[in-house]
C-alpha cells in the first residue's frame, strides 16, 4: 500500500510517467484500492500538464466508483500529450491509503459500456432503469454509434455532476444550520404564523408520521398544520391523524367524504388555515428542523416579500439525502422551464386567497399553476429566495422525486399550466416538452408579423478566413426573413481581407463601414449600431459560425419581449465543447462562462445547461438586444476597450429594469478571440488589468452575489460544483 496522509486544504499527489515518457491523449481508466482511514475524500480531481503547467482548464473531476472486487475505478478523458498528472484527492483535509494504482487506455466501446453500466447502477427504481435502457437503444437505432456515444456521455456527465462532489460530506459539514438563540424569536416585534398545508391520501403510516414529526420538531414554534385527507380507503391514515391532532392542538385535519384528487383536497386544507403564510408540504416529505425559522427570518428582513422558496434535495427510504438543487434567485424564464419554486414554497395567505387557491384540472402540477397565477400579481422584488436546503423530497417508487416521468399526468398538467399562464399575460408562445427530460419544458415564442429587422454588427480586422466563415455561415444557414449585416472594418490592410470586404458587399444584405482608429471593441460596435436600420441589433464576433438555422429566429423572438434586455446564445468551441452558456459573476474573480469546456450535450445541475433562463450577463460574441434598449443605456462603455464591456453593458441593462436571457436553442461555434490573440502579455495585460479594476469598482457588490448563481456553489474550479464552505448571504431578522 502507498499511504497518503493529507492534512492541508489542498492535498495533492504528482504522477510522472516512467523514464520521462508521455501519456497520449484519449480515454483512460484509473483504478486503485482505496481505504479512507480518517476523514473521507471530497471532490477528487485530476490535473493534466501538457508542458505549460497545471491550470484549472486542465482540471478533470473524477467520478470514483467502488466495485465489488474492492477496486475503485473512474473514466478520464485526456487531451494532448501529457508529461505529468496531479491527483488531488480532496478539497479538504483527508487521510487515505491508495494501493494498486493503475492507469490504462481504453477504447470507445469500453467507454460506452462502462458509462452505460455506471448510469444504470446509479439510477433508483426499475422504471428509471428501464427508461434509460430504452432511451439508449433509441439513440443507437436513430443516430447510430456516435449518437449513442453522445447520449451516454451526457447522462454520465449529469450523474458525475451529482455524484463526483460528495454531497454526504457537504451535508455533514454545512447542512445543520444554526438554531435560534435563546429568547431570539420571542424578542421579535412580529411573530408570523405559518399554515402548513398537507393533503393526504393512503399515505404509508411510516412516512406520514415522519412528515408530521418534522413539523412538530421545528425550532420555530408558531405554526399550524392543516391536513385534508382525500377519503383514503386505508383506515390507518385517519387514525394516525386523530392521534397526532390529540397530541398537539396546532394540528388540524378534515376528512373528505369522497375522493376529489389533490387540488380539491388541498383547497379543503387551505380552509383550515388562519396563519400569515401558507407553506406547501407533501404528505411523505420532510422539512429541515429550522425551515420555518429561516423563512421567518427572511420575511422579517424583507417585508415586501409575498412569496419565497428555498433550495431542496431528495431523501430516500433510508434517510440518505442526495441530488441537491441549489437554485438561482427568482428567475422567471427558468421558472417557465421547470418548477424551481416548488419546494419549499411559502406564500402570503392573502395572496393565495386572492388568486383563488388551487384549480381543479391541474392535478399533478397544481402547485406550479398556483405559483404562476401568484407571480402574475407581483413584482420581481416581492419574490424571495432563501439559499438553504429546507426541504427533503421523498424519493420512493411512484414519486415524482424519483423520476419526473413517474406520473405522466403531471407532465401534461404542467404544460397546461404554463400555456394558461402565457395565454393570460397575452404572450404569443407555445409550450414544448423536452424529449428524455420529463418535467422540463421549452417556451417557444412566435415572431410578430412582419418580423422585425435585425442588424448584425461584425467588427473585423484582416483575418479574411474567419470573416468569410462567419458571414457565409450566416447568409447560407440563417432562415430569418429580414436581417442586414454591417461589417465594421477596423484598419484591415491584408489584400485578401480588402478583397473579401469588396466581394461581400455584392450581397444586398451586407454593408461595410470603416472605423479608422486603434482597436476599441466598444467604440466599433457603437458605430455599427448607429448605422443600423433594424429595431433589433445583434453583436457578433468575426469568428462566429452558425450551427442551427433558426438561431436568429429564436434570439429575435426573445429580444422582442418588452421586459427582456440582452439575449445570449449557446456557443461551442470547434471541438464541440461548451464555450458559453451564460456568465457566472464573481467566479475566479470577475466572472466566467457557465459550463465552459463541458462536452456538448452536457445537462448541468437540474438541466440548467439545456434550459432557457435569465442570467446577469451574456457574452457579446453573440448578443441580441433591441436598439432602443442599447441606446437607452448608452451602448458599450468605450473605457472598456476589450475586456468585460459586454458584462458591464448587461449589468447596466439589468439595472435599467430589464431581464437578460440566455437560450440554448440558438447554437453557434465560437473560435474564441482567434483574430486577436492573447490578452495576457505586455501592454495588453496592463490594459486588461485596468479594465478588470474598472469593472470591479463599478459592480463589486453585484459581482459578489450573482442572483443567477447559488452561494452554496463553488466560486473556483468548475461552475456548479459544491462550495466548501458555502458563501452564504446571511439573512438578518432585524
């Protein structure tokens, strides 16, 4: 055995090929015998040195799986020729022994079979396993081996995202939360009462008792439990409710004479409510012991709130917590993509009364329908988020926690709820489901007739190869009916570039204007926008290449919405890894692209890499915005010549009251900064540092607390990994 004892915050072990050799790129399987003698590994990773040192770009998270033969194995994709590897077993102190360490190259067939086995083993429930097997077979039959490979990599990546970091360890370290101090609550001038609404039907006695126990164990005492049983045939349900109500006067219940399903039952429970706030709790789920205390603090600190929601996770039959959802703050477009309010959802009782409670005919998504009707009466500032896991969703066979597809009627009720909301607010859009990801949806807007003109602004200097690729791909692939391309030529001198600029103008949709001054990305785009004839302007880099023909239709259909500001796209590197899926503020300093370098098809935490949603900022490599909004905020800031001008622009757009938005349904390649080179040398580095300092001085408080990114998630390493420790925005009760 080789013994590794790590006591620092960054334990690591360097692995060098024998006799100064190199490791060729490809798929590898790492195997070893692991014995944890003290504290356990948390978030193990591998770094690859291709000769330029170790950087976060070469960081490979390890999904280590113990097998029945006692050997732990993990698949690792490596690129380039590697001269050295570094194994970081944990992001915190640990004591481990590792032996029989081996690393061998494996083929694509072995990788696919291993991924299939690992995902199948990880899934809970026979239905989920059968569904995954059938989806794999469908991918093979419809898209061949490459399609199956992409499907399996996406599912394996999603599993690794949930399992590679050690949520058990995170819960043990940070999941307890602080109880109220002695006398703290009693000293408050107002003590809000929470009415916890629970509809029951044939609830297994074990889970019903456990559910109620998590209410009676609350550290905040001012609550009432309002239960309505929906004529359960099993007699133990009512017997248990009678027993529990007799033991605690805060527990009230009513028994319906006939079964009416969950909406009717929930409405009967609402009739029992007399508290200030309504809390929704399923009959077999659990509340965190301090759930109501955290909510009470939050509502006291934010008296304008009329709704609030918390983070959540799932809990299995053995009480193990898993699959956390660390949510963004209120995110309207993400909420239309999936129900990110659901657990724990808390509503002012007057608000619930105002919208009429639960509606019949929306069973299975009755809480989503309720929330949609509530938000129609509120401003964004009245909807709060408490970034703690306060709700544990029971994952047992038949539960939507185990798999959203477990109740198909809920899927269609959700689509009906979203479409009803869109119809009520007068938005011309349709709701589509997302194949293989039940419980998640796409809202596709219809363009006005006639479609608004879009003016695409492309700055360029020389590099005829890139410009030709970008413009040709737009002209040949884009199916949008009315657009113009304005190329802003910044002192091109190469003959082939000048010749190309002349040739491109033969197309009536293309014009060229000159910017005869040193490079300033902001000034160049501002000039282009000033010449635009469209009501929508699009900022495009000259190293963009169109993938999907409807990219402009999708982006323009979002940009015309009056509440929307900047709209960004899904961008890939030429190797089909993600370049941009929104911007995460404050990550590694100022901000980074979400899910950068993840493989195409990566789903992300709770499918966020595949869902339309609001971000604080998107990249101007491909950005659409109404010209009126661009001019309202005075365009790009010319003091930011190169770096972070798009982030600054987006934050000013958001400050003006608009929602910025990213859509995965507009796909393009981005040959990033191919025409400019590195910003990390000499005068360019000095200019970059000045621009970073300017952005940080202007937006430091916003960058420190990005509403699109949860404080329980990491600010270094990989986006959407767990934070050790969390960066909590503490809520004061005043």
